[in-house]
C-alpha cells in the first residue's frame, strides 16, 4: 500500500512538473494541461493524477508535519 500526499507544483517544463514536498522535490509527468504552477497535486507512479484544493492540501500537510496524521 502506498500513501500519497499533496505536493506543490513549483516548475513546469514541457510535460514535466517539479513537485515540492517540503522535505524534497520530485519530478512527475503531466498528462493534462489543466495543472499550473502553484497547484497542489497528488502524484501516483510519477504521474500527476489529481489536483487538491489549497485549503485541504495545507490542512493535510499540517497534520503530517505535526505528527497527527
């Protein structure tokens, strides 16, 4: 089982996004043009699959970093 949590797109180059997870940055393929810099997204198998609204993403990240998740 995998646990995915939101990261923030900080860079887009063609069909590749750089995702910031605070502790690290990773690259993931964009298969849709609906994503933009600043979006919080979920990545599965190195592919951006879903956009998460900012408020939900920040709440989730706060729980993870506080150890309450």
